[in-house]
C-alpha cells in the first residue's frame, strides 16, 4: 500500500495536466487494497462508489476551470525559453558581448566568466550553468511530453514538430556551452593552483576580428530566432499574430553563415594572438587546446 501510494502521489505532484488521476488513484485505490479478503461488494456499494468517483472528477474539473490553470504546452514553453535566456546570458558573458548590444568593440573584449571565477572560485562556477540548464531542459521535456495529450477544446493543436526541434537544439547548445565553460574553468583553476598569473588566452581569442564577428552575428540572430519561436509556441488561439511576416522576412533576409569557410581566418588570427602565451606545462593551461575546444564547440 505504501509503494502504491508513493507512485500515486508522485503522479499527483509531478504531472501538470493529469495530477487528478494520481489523486483519484491514491484515494480510491488504497481503499480497495486494504479491504479484507472476506468483504464482498453489494450492488448498492458499487453504485455509491461510482457516484463518489464521478462527483470527485466533476469537482476537480470544476476547480481547474475556475482557477484557470495554464496548459502543459504553455508551461513547457516557459521552461524551455527560460533555459534559452540562461544560455543567451552565458554566451554574452563568455564572448564579452554586452547585454543585447552586438556593437561592443571587438578588439578589447573580456570574458566575464573569468571575473566570476576570480570572485567565487572555480569550484563554484564550474557547474553553475550546467545545473540550471539541465534542470530547465528536463522540466521542459517532462511537461512537454504531456502537451500533445491534454484536451484542447478552444486551443490550437500543440506544435509538436517545432517543439521537438527547439528542445533538441536547446539541449545541443547547452551541452556545447557547458563544455566551453568547463574548459575555461579548468584552465583558470590550473593557473590559480600553479600561480602562473592571469590567463589571457580567452580574452585574446574572443577579441580576434573574425571570431568576434561570428559571435556578434550569432547573438543577433539568436534574439530573432528564439523571439519568433517563443511567439509561435505561446500562441494557442486563432487570434491574428502581428508583425509575424516582418520577423520571418528579417530572418530569411540575413541567413546564418556557416563557420567552416571562416575557420582558416579564425585559426590564423588565434595563432597570432596566442603566439606569446602558449603553455606546454599542462593541456588544461594550453592556449591552443583551449582555442580548439572553443572553435569545435561553436561549429
């Protein structure tokens, strides 16, 4: 009975749309599980049980309608775009781009992650974003799995194809970003332990012209893509969307350039920037290895 109640209440507290099913299972399932073997159901008892369960379902449904709970699709989209906002802030800090300002000078950019490591220590910063990103991604995935199943009497059908693409891309970006942060954090921790001075390789890399331009273009397109995606995912009625055509035209008018054609210029510029700061003591503190991780995760 305890195990049964555990899983029933787990469903009740974890499910956004079908929690009432778990509540009914907990209330009426345990009642029959603890009945004696000699007890027998009478027609009147069965009828009363059916009436009680029907009234319970009606009361829970009426409560949901009065309170006006939001749909699973809406809650899942909020969790996903909270994650993308975390990713955007982390990307801007990593490449030294001001908040929503892609005109930051490219020749003297500074990675804000280094300052956080200096203030709080590498152990604290090492997995801070990973925990936030992973929790929001798991929340979005869990709630989003219920969105296609919920009744939609007056809402538009859940945009499953768009949702799957956003969830996959968001998870991929999160993994790559965490890999870059891990590499920088480990390099900073190595320099702090060896007392080899401030690690300037990151600032030198993000201040190169080609890589800086790619970072600017990426963040400019980031805002447009995820803003349009959020508008589409949160739109659940037949109301007309304003400025949708303009947003689509802006995205089609400036397609994202691939990184591969710019790799030779990036490698040449980073090699020149790191010519005097390459370390061979450890791969963690080696500027070329750090640059390889950065470029590979961006591609």
